[in-house]
């Protein structure tokens, strides 16, 4: 009688995008998210988990449970539901977001999507699950308790401890305490900020900054943040009202999210507070707050276009105050910096994470994580949602709270951890790697193509067409060169005539040596590599191709 | 009678790699550095300043003055000295490093390179310059005072305030005080950390950590840091000696730098403390410290190879302690994180900037910058060495210390600031952009090629060879497809036969329409774009080429 825990997918982060729990004939999957590609995955749209193990064990899967509505927990659904036609349970807001996504992919009708409330118990084979509230940077974030014959298993989902949350929903300490009194068998907990000492501040801290900065501003105030950070948007609206300003929403995803969360009652504001961006000029600058996207410096986002004076409704001008209410996600630092520089250049005052308390994050820090450990007092502990070093840091926090080292498991994606009443062991591996989505489609085994993209991106490529006579099988002396990303036309006009000479000479030599077509191609290629390296210092990918003459 | 200040080159950072000072018939250049390319500059080795203005005014240039030996202040010399045969003055250690570099480029004989001591005055036309000591993350770092008819101009170079420096060289406060008493006309000061509140800690802080962590380690200790951070290397050696351990140096640049700085007397250690990496196995693990490169996660560095167990002398094993004594430079975060994860996976204990005080940086923070401002009390102030927002932050620090706003100038690269006794104005612009080095050679006007590299890196390319009959001018029906970075061979085997059908069909249509060769090529290209987008969701760069049949 063992419980299997299998983190699946993710790019460096373990169990972030998907986890499987298997007990005898039942499998439960938690989350189904995407990750954005790393810098060396040229041309890749995003990365999804490898679900081969789940496809193999399709009949056992009882449900996919979604913890909250962020893309890194929901975004893979349109790609995996084709292969796994299983029920999906999600909190109300996540349910709304997933509905939109599945509609876009024309998959809503086939899918079995259910909205759940915290506290509702769902029987899934021999397992029963229930969702409980946590605080995170999107409303309706939940953790999941799985009632197993071995005892309750608690998966925190992404969470922070916020004692003064903007939406009034804290972590459900009471339910966790009750579960704890049953004797928690296993805790899986968010490790994203396990390296950060202390406590994560409350979302309310940002509200104070917003009120003050908007209160002090003489002109327009433009606030950029994540479109899914509904509590932040609520606080910006509240600060605007307090300062007798109207609110305009700019940026497609911000407009969509504000509309939907107003309708679903997650965002609270009187309709009359909003004005259309096109009507901004009818109000004095100091009566306006603009909420927009682009806090990560995304090249096509509204804030970035404002900072380049390319946005149709709002262009930054001297006297504006811009608040970038976010911190750059690793990899986005330069995009964000460039945007801030451009805003300054246009004369704006800019408040950002380096010079003001404009953001708090949605994950617990070390003291918060210790609280979760002490509240649940689990027998076994598996740190999840983090890269290897974060899990290591979280495991050592767990050990500090008294969990024995041998009951703490730092896993890799694809590891199969088997737990029985007494102990646990990694007993095997399933495919837990990355699967790419490119051109909107799922592609496995992409590594050769990525290698090719990388090599042609370095010095470009050069195709040399060598026509050959079908009758004689000989290569005729009418070669043709074509390149991209290698040299400019001025250089080409200078070098190509010389390169043709090199080819003629090489063809002459190969004829003397009576070389076959393949050998001739290689000889020409090598001669060109040498010639162009000498002339330009570059090594483009050189491809000979024979056309029939 | 005006002094012109012209920041040149740099990538986002202003005046970092090069600045020009022009007074009547004399130009002095400070620094000549390189920058590493940004992620969208595919295949570029590095970026150097645009010196067109200097080439135009060659006769006026009296000297290039180097503040210290880091590559971002010296690395462009081999590329610009070909065009500007002017004397170069550099502090002793920088002189040594530049000598090595120019020798590699076979340019040492033609160059007029001089080593200077702090305090020595050099008359350069109507201007006189002198170097004064500052603290920075490499020994022999200097600021420069330029004595002009308008008063002394002070350029700090890169600096920090370190009251307990490892090499016993603080900023020369006394000389700065003397200059201040003459009435400083203009201060140009390092803005790299102008956003950071408080004081930058002394290099000695890291020494305490090193002593403690090495003292507590049971096995081998491997410390990775910058090869140019000689004070850090000194402190690692000192901590090794204190703990009765021998020192092995691994990594080409680390070996070279240790050797050179031992010979030049910047690094102090008894030869007997060192052992050869190949002899490591003859010593117990707890008698060994290994100093190495790779603190930025550079893919070919020694630490990264150790973490992949690919390094020939040292492979990480359980029981090792690794200290990554650096913070990741923006853009390197992921490389560093992956390296730390791999070290943990091999069973090492890892200390890095998130969990231990393993690094301090070499630039002054806000309170340090205020000290420099108050020590020099300049009439005019130009923040340099930073991106736009850093200069803005530094300018507001200057205004807080009492410098009038109209006497503070935030410049862009290429701006010409003209200062007279009373006031200053940006009066013009010279080329201040970036020049690329690719394949070891200088290339201007690279943007088209970079755009091509970017587009082929996204979805690869496809060349379609369409032979044509020279006599009839008609395209013959023997097309040929060749691609890279687009689809794999399995896909190609499936799709190419269909694509040939598409080509035949299109050729048939173009024949009916009596299309010319150029039109036919375009028709084929468009048909293939459509076909492959439908089949794969991808849009490779498609290039038709006609070969003679």
C-alpha cells in the first residue's frame, strides 16, 4: 500500500507545472501549466509538461485539479486535454480563465470542466480531495488536501502568508489545523522563496505606497502591473478614488481581466469611476490614473509602447508619474530597465522596485514556510515549486522544524517517490522533461532543430547550389551562392566573385581526382569555409546542394 | 573658452567605456573598453565605442588615459589604436594587462604605452593630467584629475569607498581635498550603484566569511571568483593558510592572473602554499582549497565543467564545499543558478550570494557617492558609468548635496556638453553608438545582418532551388528543397513530397499566366509559405534561388 508522488514537467522548477499522485488504481493530477522558453530555445512559444506517463495510465486518471488561475498552472490544458479526456476541477476564477482559453482553442464543448468552492469534498476513486484557501497574487488561490488511506496529504499550491489580505481571504489556518490533528502524512509546499529570510510583506503595504505616490503626483499617474494581480488593481482603483481621480484601463489583457473580474465580483468599483482612454484629454492631468500592462517590459505591451510614444491613447509626457508595480522576473531585467530609462527620457517621474515599495510577491519567505511546516506537522515532506537549490533550502528549513532528514525528499521532475506508512524511496523514473510548443503545436524531440537554429543564428548560413548533369552525373560549372545573416550586400559583391573563383578551382581539382558528387560537395564546402573564415573571420553554416541541370 | 565633455560608446551605460574631453586644440580620451553583446545581438563577439569623432579630430588627441585594468575600460585598445596612434597612459597593473592584450594582437611594437604612478603629472597640450588612487575591485584603480584653465576636472573612474581595503589603498582623500580647495570645476562620478541606499561594505567583510566557511568545511573547498579580483584571491589564499590548507589554481585566466600578479607583487603568498591541481589527490580533502573561474556560470569555465564532472583535474563530489564568490551580472542569473543547482546535485554544500556574505561589489552606494560629492564640492556635475536611470538617481543625490539643478547634466552617449565658467549646454551630437566586433573584426552598419540572423533563428530557413534553362529562360520542373532549423528529417520526409507537388502546381499556373522568372519565384515562395504554415504552424525564411540548367 504505497502512495506514489511524481513531479512532472517544468523547466528547472520541480513539480511547478504539474504533479501526479497515484494510489493503487487511482491517479490525481494537480495543475497543468506552461513555462516560457529559455533564451537558447530559439523560436519556441512555450514549454509544457511531458505527459507520456499519464497517457500510458490514462484509465487510472480520475481528475486534474487546478490550484489557481495563473498560466504556469493552467496554460497546458488546451494541449493535454486532447489526450486526456478527464474531469478538471478548478476554483471559480481559474474556471473562468480556463473557460476563455478552451474557447479560444475550440475545446470547451469536449471538456469536463467544473468550478469548485473551498471545502467541497470530491471522491475520486479511493481518494477524496478538498480545496482550502491560501493567499497568493491572484484571487481564489487554493491548496489541496488529498485524503488517502495513509492519512491526509497537503499540497499548498503557490501561497503566501498575508494576515491583512486585500480580498479578505487568508490561508485557511483552521482547516489546516483540523487536518493536522488527524496527523498529516505528507506536506508538499511552495519553495519559490525558500532562499529569502524573514516574512513576505502583506499586499496592503503596496496600497500605502500607491495612496502616497498618487496623492503627491501633480500630473497623470500611470501604473503598470500584472493583469492577473487583481488585488493590486483593486488597490490602485481605491487609491485613485481616495485622490479624486478617474481610472482608465489600457492594454488588451488588462481590459479583459478587469471586465471579467468586475462581472465575477472579484473586483469592486463603481462603474462611474472608469473613463475611456480616448476621453482622457477631457480631464485635467491630475484627475487621472491609468492602469496598464507592461510591468515586465514586454516589447508589445502598452507601457512599452507608451514609453516609445507609439501607444495610440496614451503617450508619456513630462509631468507624468509612472509606477512600475512589479519586480522583473529573472530574464526580463534588461527589458524592464530599458523601459524605465525610456520613461525617464520622456520626462516622467518613475517609481519602481529599486526606489519605492511598489511590489510585494505572492510566495512565502522562510518564516512563512516554517509556519506552514509547524501548522501541518507532517510525517513526510516534499518541497515543490522551485529550482533544485530552492528545494534544498526548503528541505533544510523543514529539518530545522524537526522533520527527520530521511523523511524529507528533494525530487527531480520524473522521479517516482513511493511512500508507505514508515518510509519513502525514489523507486523509478518516468519521462519528466520538457515538451515544446512551436507554431502553436506540440513537438517532441526538438533538440536537433534547436541546435540548427542556434548554429545558423551565430554567423548565418550560405547555400552553394552546384548543378549537376543528370546524364553524366558531373557537376557543371555554374554554381550559385545565397546567404542570410552572414555578410551585407556590399561585402557580398566584393567577396562572391572571389568565392566563385575558389569554387571553380576546387571543381577543377576534384575533376582531376575523379571525385564523386558527395566528395565534390564536401571539397567545395571546405574550400569555402576556409576562404570565408580568412576573409571575414566568420564561420557560417555552409550547405552545398545539387540541382539537376 | 569652453570645455567639451563627450561620452562615447557603451551599451545603455553612458560614458562607461570611453569619454573625450576637448579644450581648444587638445583632446584627452579616458578609457577604451568593450561591452559584451545583448541577447538580441546574435553572433556578435562584443561591442566597442564609435570613434568616428576621434578619427576626424585625430590631430588634436594628446593621449588615451586608462583608469584601471578591467576589460570594459581597456578591451577596445587593440581595435582603436590602429586608427589612433596616440600615447596610452595606464596604471602599472592595467599596463601589464594591456601589454598582454596588445601582444596577442601583434600590436605592441607600434603602440606608445606608458605605465604611470599616482601623483605624476603629465602635460598634454594646454591641459595637465594626474592620476589619483581609488578603491575598486582590481588593484591599481585610479581616478583622473585634469587641470584646465577653467579649474580642476575630476573623473572618479570606477570606485568604491573602502576604509579597510585589502591592498591598503583607499581613495586618496587628501589629494581630493587639495584639489577641492582649488575649487573643483567639474566632477564626473561613477553611477553604477546610485540606486542603492547606504554604504558599500568593505572587501574585508568577505574575508571574514571565507575564513569561517573554510574553517568549518570538512572536505575540499572550491572558491570561484573573477580572475581580476586580486584582493579576493588574496583573501582566499590568506584564509587557506589560516586553516592549514594548500591552494591549487584551476582555470586558464585564473592561472595567468595569479602568475602575473605574483610577479608584479600585487598578490602576496609564499610559493610553497601552492600545489599543482594534478597533485590534489596526494593531500587529504580537508587540506585543500581550489581557486577557480566560473562565478558567472560561463559555459566553458572551470567551475561549470567541474559541476558537469567534465573538468580534468577537479570533479565535484559529495563532501565538497563550493563558494561562488560573486553576484550574477544582469543577464547571467540563469547560468549561475543552473551551475549552483548542478553543484548541489553532486552533493556539494554551496555558498552563494543568496545564503552567505560571499561578495561585495566594487562601486560606491548612495552614501559613498554623497561623500565624493561633498569632498570635491564641484561647480558642475556629470554622472557617468551607468544607465539613464542610474544617472538620474545620481543627479538627484548631487542636488541633495547642494549642487544646483542647472549645473547637473545627465548626458547620452554622443552628446557634446560645452561648459564655460558660468554655465553649460548640450550643443551638439557626435556618433556615440555601438560598433560591433564579429569574427574578431570591427563591423559597422550591422543591423541588417542582425535582423536576418534573428529571423532565421526563429523558425529556420528553407531554400528552394528552381533551375532554369539558360536558352529558354524558363524554369525547369526539377526543384530542390533544403532547410535548417525548420523541421526534422521525419517531418521533412513526410512534407517535402507534398511541397514538391505544391511547387509543380504553382509552376504550372505561372506558365499559364506567362509569368517572368522573378514573378515565378515569388509565386513559388508564397505558395510554400502558405503550405508550410498550414502544415506546421511555422514560418521559416523561404528563399527561392535559380540555378542554371
